C-alpha cells in the first residue's frame, strides 16, 4: 500500500469536531423547502460548554504551570506521583491491580492512547479482530498500520437488553484463523450498549486460549445509566500481559480540552507505547497531566448528578426518535451516544447527513463510519445543552418526514 493510499483511507472528514467541508455540487437539486430555524448543534462531539468541568480542575492546571519545568518535563510515560495516584484509583475502579511504574502510561487523550496501543501491537499483515459497529478509529488505525481486519458482528439490535450482542462464535472463528489482536469499546461506541458479564468472561477465556492481545476502550465506563452492571475485562481470569485498557477524563467530566488519556495493563505493550510516545509527542502535555488529580476525586454526588443530567437528555431525545415511524433506536446503557437507524428515504443516507447540515444546522456522524452494515444509521453525541439538543432532533424528525421514501 502506498503512503498516499494509507492517508486516503484515514478519511477524517467526519471525525469529531472536524469542520465539515460543505460542497454544494450534487446537493442543490436535493434541497426542498425553507431552512429550518434553530440553534446549530454539532452532534459529532460533546459540548463541553454545556456541562461544568470537574470542580477544581483548572486550579490544578494553574498550579502545575506555577511549578514550571518540574511539571512541564515529566517522564515520557507521565509524572510518577500522578501515575501512582491514578493507578490506585483505577485499581479500585476496575477491581484489578495497576502497576504505576511499569504498567501505566499517560497519553495525549484516549485517542493518543489508542494510536500508541495499536501501533505497538499491529504489524503489516497481522490479523486484527474488529467489532462492527465500533469506534471508527479502530478500523482506520488497523488499515493505516496495514493490518488485516477480521470483522465480528455486534447484533445490538436483536440482543436482549442484558447483552451487547457480540457474536462469540464469530469471535472464536476469528481467533482460530490467526488473529493477533482484538480491539473493541465497552460501552460500545456508537450504540452505547454494555457487554454482559458472560460476554466479557467469554472474551477473556477466548483471548487466553488463543493468545490474543486485547485492547479495550473503556472511555465511558463511568457514565452508566439505570444501575447497569459493568464487568471489567482485566478483572477476569485473563493473562494480564494480554490486555491493555484505555480510559481517561473526557466527555463525562467535561475535560476533553486537556487531552488526557491513560493506558494500563500489559507491561510489555506499555513499554513499547512509551518508546513510541517519546518520538511522537514526548509526553502528554505536562501541565495538563496535573488535572488527573481530580479524576475519581470529584465532590460527593457530583458524578451521580452528571449521570442524571445525561440520562434526562437521553430520555428526551429517545422520546422524539421513538415517535418517528419505522425508525429504530436501542436505548444506550452507558456513554453519551445514540445510534438511531433511519427509515427509508427518497435520498441516500449519506446525502441526508449533508441535508441535515444545510437545512437544519444539525451535524451528525454517518453510521457508515462505524460499520458497512450501518449506512442507514447516524450517531448523535447527546452530551449537549438539553434544550438545544432536543430541538435539533425535532428538526431532524421534520426532515425525515420531508424526505421519507
């Protein structure tokens, strides 16, 4: 694969927060009626202005600035004192020990951690199991590093509410065929479903049996609704050297702008990640690392209130979506994403995404980013201002009726 081909496959036009290029060619003939009025809402990413960040987070950043070089130039894997604090809290949260010295690295965002983890485990020609649908960067990174993708279906539509819907027989078949690495998100991004304890135990057992390295993105594992139970893969009977877990304070805590991520688990993989980070970014931003002191140390009741706020937005939007004939959406159990399947339209779903921008000032991420089987879906990040988000989805519902087949 040529360098040009590798970068062509990245396709970042629909990446969260990316300024979408609006091309009139081929779209003008599809537009009918007046533009719907309302506040523009970008559902491709969360609105950090809509929810207050963790109390005291900026003060921690400011204090780190005052420290100067002592905090600016940390070890490549992050300041030791901060890693020790974070490791202790992650161990309590995930019910498995975390080695602060050798088994944890602070990265520039969870996206940075994902890049480092995939780069440290995938070589050209390696087989990598990927869930469909799942976070779009998983596929893009595997392609960029010239791995061979082995898709595994996640039937979240037909699974009962206690299961995410992973095809475990398909996963074992992928492992048996020589898969080296398995990458997935839990809660699933984009569908917001949580893998059951049985599903996680089965993944752990299969990974051990076939010696597969598992990279699990748990970014939204704190933002869970209705008391849903969560099982951490690393706490199951799985070889610790086979698992890398990725987490970080982001949408849940409204700290996305600090670009903080953490990867922990396999010492061998973490060591590779540090070597790569040393030449890619040197380290996560030194002053920003200090903000991790607020992680898992929020005031009493703060996280519960944050969950209630998001659950209220989720439920209001679900009420609108469930009122659209022939549309389908499964209520997310965690995270801040909705992944509705749209009814048949008189235009392609790709064009409808563009029409939403032009006629309703609503930006969504097309479902095709997450799976070739999801081209009739769109992803909405509902971590937004509640009123603006619900109003935007109502405008989307109006356009669905306007362009219904």
